[in-house]
């Protein structure tokens, strides 16, 4: 099944405000950035990489 085209402008804003799910790019990557085990599993991800989040920026829940 082909992916739908990227949304822009007012349509994107409307979807963010009304859809129960976050935009696609945040559904997986946004969660993984916050898990320490992610960086253990992928030690090649370093500061400056698109998939890297500084330790101070990662939320701590427990």
C-alpha cells in the first residue's frame, strides 16, 4: 500500500489537533530516543546524529 503524501499547512495543523495518534515520524522514533537501551542496542548512534538525543533531554519517569 503506498504511503499518503506529506501534509502541509492548515491540513497538517488540523490533523495534529484532531487525530488521536501523533504524526508518523514520532510514533516510533520519538519513543525510541528516550529509552537508554536503544543506545545500548545501537552504540554507533553518537551525538550529532539525527537519531541521538542528549541524556539531559531524555525524560525520566521512574
